């Protein structure tokens, strides 16, 4: 297969993996048109295991830990999702959800677009879940809710869904609820008869909530999660922010030669905060446990906070092993390595 260039957006922001100074955020969720309470609306911090739902009065209270930077998501089927980024502990939120008329009334066109339905589903599974053993253990529980369209002119496969996509990850013991915002596979060339697909890029964004499954506390699951974490983008960013790349087992290469990482990566503390600013002088190769990756920044400087969140996330591109990581290998941002 031709060399792939993947642009993988796996979420919005990271959050603290330390449980300190627990507090709560509370509020009320109402229908904007009727002012009636919405029961069972999902309330969660994006890409975490921290979530709750509204009661029959539309009320909610969700636990907050100091250092969380992940957006607060309020979601209910048939309504436009609301995302709160600048929330405050102690403040009461009155949330008015607007009915999503487009989502309820959408007509799915089933005419032949040049790619059979089963093939579109196969391509979606592979590029959304990934290629690893973790990905192979995943099952999408509601594939019937997916809306897949192929644009023959632009050679782009897009996906959307009226409902959150539910992924059961048997190996990592998570049930992941993923609300798709964007999903696009851009192809350089396709030959359906010969089953050849040459991909330019894969872009997906959305919000996600992780729920622990029954065997989540087993030694086997702990081992699998630790393995998924090591060599991941999350692991790399946490190590980089602390200037501990070599200590964590990463080797950095430029032009085929192993180099001192900090001659090519400038990591600088930002004022009195615990976040750092990172300047990547040029595209670099990364080696971790015999797996090769590449990193490239399209901005002069990106930020990594004290918990491993990097932003702007869409301007930091990964290729190779890290670029191929997908939902099947993902961990919630409140994950903490266990020994």
C-alpha cells in the first residue's frame, strides 16, 4: 500500500489523571421550546469515565476534580448537543437544549454512489476502530445508526449518525459512546474490483464517554491498558511536557540520525502555569519499542498542559504507528498507568 498520511483528531482536550480536590458542577436541562425538563440527558466530561444523567426533573450533579480541562458535554437524542468549555465549580447551569430538526427529519439517499454499502462499512470499521489486536476486539453495537456516503468525484467517504456510536472494547474493557462530529476518509486512488484503497488522510472528530465493563479491574485488563498507553500519543505528550522522552523509552531522529530531542524540540514553561509551550523545529521521527512514528507541527508553537493535553490538536500531525492509532487503542484522558 502506498505511504499514508494520517491526520487523526481523536477528541478535543485531555484532562487530569490525578483525583484531587473533588467538587461538583450542577445544573438543570430543559427543552428550549417548551421549558420542560429533559430526563436521562447524558452529562459527561469529554473523553473520560466521568459522567452522569439528569433525573426526572432535569437536574444533574457531576463530580469535578481540580485540573480537569475537558469540555462538559450535554447530550440527548433528537437535540443539538451542547458543549461547555469555560465552566465554573459552584455555578448552577440552566441548559436549554434545542431540538435538532435536521437530525430528526433527515432522509437517507440509498442510490448507488459507486461503493457498495458493505464495503463502506468495512472501510469505516477499519479506519475508525484501527488495525491492532485491541481494535480487532472491538464491536460496534449499533452499526444500523451509521449514515455512510461516498463521493465519487472527490473520492471521499464520510460518516455521520443520529445517535452516539457504541463501541464495546473487549480487550480494554470499555464501552465507548462516541458522538461523531466529522468523519472523512480521503482516498488518493480506489480500485474496488482489485480491493485496493490508497488513502491520503483520515479525519475524525467528536466527543466520547468511557464506561468501565465487568472485567475492568482484572490483571489481564490492566496489562492490556498499560500496553495500549505506552507508545501512545497521550504517553508521548506527557513525557515531552516533562522533558522525559528518553527516560520513558523514546528515541528521536532527524534526517535518519538519532539526535538529542531538545536540540530540535523547544519545551518552555508558560508563565506561572504548569503548562508548557512546545516549538518543533522540523518534522521528526520517533522510535518507541521498535515502532516508528513521525511528528510534524503546522503551528509555530503548541501547548501541552500538565496532564498531557496538547492544543491546537488538529495542527499537530502524527504518522506511522501513532498516526495509525484509532478508537480501538484509545484510553480515557483520566487514565493513569497501573503497575
